[in-house]
DNA sequence: CTGAAAGCGCTTACAG
DNA sequence: CTGAAAGCGCTTACAG
């Protein structure tokens, strides 16, 4: 099929060693032989076989990325940056959608291990789990692993997490400043990240609303579930005058639901989202949102991977500060 | 580092051939030796080296995917399905964000060629270009290549395209049925796909609005550009009473702009998007949108790749029909 | 400056 | 049922 170093060597009447030297730009080659070989290489569109190269060099130039569902924007944004950055340094990314079921994860780790990836990035707090920890210790015990927005303690694992707990606490503080009397919290599902947000909400209520009963709801992931959860919550607790949603997308659904119920935002009910995504800019009214700096988290992940691969030291666990972006829903 | 077939062979006091046979589940192995080896394999968490295997088997079990920007939802949805489907059949996906600049594309093709991918998927009509065609003929002349929503003629290239021309024509027909007098068309940038939509609009005007001057605008990609393009278009042509946007996201921005201008949707201006994405469900009012079946396009791409890899024949070019999903913006 | 040789980790006829 | 041997495409001491 494709030409090999051997074909080129035969045509140039030299050994494969010499061709290899030219391909890899080593300097101990006679200029004339070099240019002769270079010409042949170009003429036949020679491309080195990375598998063969990797075998002898013990490096695949591949990096694994695991994500539960590539369709979720928060993660896609991060992957975009990571792939760009790593790609610029000669690495290719092997990306898998693992789903949320922990039991399926081991086989992805095995597959990545077979492909001899040189580093692994885990996108999302959900991977902060025992099963993942064990899988990594069994199959990838000695390559750098970076978790975006999560962490667990293992010798080769590094974490970069968004300080969503204090961020959500800040959201409650904002609501209190604005004179809101009864904030609630609604999330789609329980993940380590969402639990942090919930904890932040709970802390906030304790601190700023010592006299009210906190209200937290878990809706599920579908648009309908979010819609009905918002509706029921508002009916059961008519005194709620502000809602923090665990993600902008949920908040966007909430906005629709509240409109359908005849509630005005922000006059009757204030709404805050999390992620500061494009949903926040496009919704009506535009959405006040907690920017959890997931983009920064990913940038940092990419840089840390690169640093670790070149043998540098990197903090085991880093915390990234969040920031509220105020728009018109509060 | 990792245990090899050789380590296992030594411990089991057999040859590497026998270990290989056990690993690959061949049946000509003595049950006792087999179970002894199996035990060792499990104990040491043996994982075969895919690069070595690939070298001798001439198969990398990797498939390349090229996309301009993984953050665009229409493509992400497709990639999700493709990765799932291909993964279920033992293939891993090497995904690259290539950007829109054609001149950078060749190096991605070279990189994929180095990694000896067994098939290539191009996500988006933008890759329907001479530069890409040449790169493929030079570096990947003999593996199956499938373009999602595009096509060019080369022996190993297959295309699956959404019939957006007729779809957009149908949108104009709908507007005409609803008694609209003056439809306009706004797109972000020129891609083969967007040009199809524009052509569909133009055909529609010729057929259903023989007396009006068609109005087509190219806005650019940023939210601000879309906003201002909509605003200017409405000011310059106050008689416009309906707009077809080349994507839901643009339409969502348009909805905001029209609201800011004091125009009611759909009373004053009807709006149609394309993609039938979550933006269409979440905007206020909900958006009537042309479903271009990009998901089906991707499903078909995945299936065709699998078929081609197993030696079956597949149509060189397929057309997928579109469908208007009516909501409340018309 | 150049080539013969060994080896990366695996598979598969071939012979026994 | 099992092993010695060759080979996939490459790189790199080593000797000249």
C-alpha cells in the first residue's frame, strides 16, 4: 500500500538507517544523499507509520479524553480548547462518550490502555468515583491523569476544580442583597459538582436566610422533567421569589415555565443559572449566571498535561474561582 | 512497565505463540495450559499493545473525524452518535478541530495518515473542497471517506447530504400559505450547505413570490453581527414580514433583536430557523424550524463506514429528506 | 557519513 | 497441542 522507509531506501540505494535519519532531520547525513532522499520522500508522499514508530519509541502521541456525553456544551467547550492545545504540540486525542453508568467505564480505560495513550483527561466531576480510581490504578497506573472539575487521591492523578460551592454561596448573597425573601435551588441530577452547588446554596441559606426552610429539588434531565419540577415546586411553595438552577439550560427551561405560569422575571421571581453559556445570552430576559470558569479549568488541564508530559511538577489539586455575570433575570 | 506477552510466556513456561493464542481466543490450546495462562493474564492485568498488533495485522482500529469546531451543536450531535456506534464495533475515534482555514487541513490529513486510520469522516459541507479532495488523494487514497452533508467525486469518497435546498423551498411555501407577503433570508457565512439553503430560498421566491425582489443577507458569525444584520435589514426593508435564518441559533438572536425593535413575532414578523435544535424549543416564542435530519445523516455515515469496512457496497451519494417542525414563530 | 543488526510487542504460517 | 522463526515498519547504538 503506502510506501515504507524500506522502499525509499531501495530506490535511493542507501540503508533504511539513512532514510530514517533524513525523515527525522538528524544532522549526520551527507547533504547530497539527504536531498536525494528528500526528493524521493516528497515524490512518493511518504508518511511515517506512527504505530511502528510508537512501538520502538514507546510513545503513541495520543491522549485519551473521557466524557459522559459530548453533546453537553460545557464539556464541548473544554474539549475544543484541549484538543487545539494538545494538537499544537503533536498529540492526537482519542475521545470516548462513556455514558453515566460507572460499570461501563472500565472497558474504556482498557481500550485506552491498549492504545498506549500517554495521558488521560477526565471531563467532569462525575468521574470522581471509586470505580474510576480502581480502573486507573489497574490499567493506567503510571501516566498522568487530569480530572476537570473533580479529584481523587492517587499518585498519578491531578485535579482542577471550579469553586462552585462558594460561587453558589455568592449567588445566594446576591439574592439577599437584592431583597429576595425566599430562594430555592433546582438541579437536574446528583453529581459531585451539583452537590457542591447544593451545599453552597445550603450554606448561603444558613448564613443569609437563617429563618427560612431551604428548598432543593432534583428534577431529572429532560426538558419536560425540568418544566414539571419547576411548576410543582412553585405550586407547593408559592412564597418562592427566586430560583438558582444548577445549569443555564435548566434555567432557560425555567424561564419558559415561569412565563407559562404568568410569573414575571425578575419582578415576581428572580432566576440565576450556572455556566454562563450561550443560553444565558440568548434567553429572554437574559440570564444572570454564575461563570464557573470551565473554560479556564480546561485550559489549565491542557497546560498541566503538557507540563507533566515534559517532566515538570504540577499541583495535585487546583481551585479556580468563579464569578457572577449579572444580566436581567435578577 | 506494562506486562507483555513475553513476560506471561516466561511465567507460564510456554512460548509466546501459545499466549497469543489464548489472548485471541483461538481454540487449538490445551485446556489446562489455557486456564493457567488465563489466570496469569488476569493476575497481571495484561492488555495487548494495539500498536504492535496493528503493525502486524495492518489495522489500527482507529477512525478519523474532522470537524471545523467541535463546539457547534449540529456537529456534536452527529459525532456523539458516530462515536457510540463505531465504538460498539471496536473502533476508537481520533477527532480534530480543523478550523475553517483550508490551508491548515492538509496537516490533519497527514497526521491521520500517520496514525493509519482505517476510515475518515468529514463533518460538514465545508469540506467539500478541492484542497481536501487533493489531500485525500495524496495521503488517504484507499480508505473509505464519508462526508456528512457534502460530497465530491473521488473513488474512495462517499457523501450523505441533507436536502436543504428543497427544505428551504418548503419553508418559503409555508410562509406563502400563511399569507406572508415578503420573506427574507439571512445566513451567517457562505458554506456549501448555506448556499443550498439560499438557493432554496431564491427558488421559492421565484415560484411563490414572482413579484418581489429577494433579499439575502450574510451577517458573519458573532451574536453582535447577527443582531446588527437583522436590525439593518429590517430598517432598510421595512416591508419584510418574515425571515428564514440559516440556523436556529441565528434565529434565536433574531428573535431577541426583533423584540428589542418592538416587533411582535409572529404577528409582525414570522421567523423560521434551520436545524430543529434545542434553541428552537427554548426560545420565546418557540421556533418553527426546518429539521435537516443531521442526526440521520450522521447515523447513516456511521453505518456506511461500518458497511464499507466490512467490504460491502454502499451508495456513493445519498440524499436525506428534510421536514418542517411547526411551532409558534410563524 | 553510512550500514548491519537488534529490538519494540505482537501474529501466524510451518513443522513437529 | 506447541514452539521456533519470520516479519509488520521503524529507530538507534555500534562499528567502520
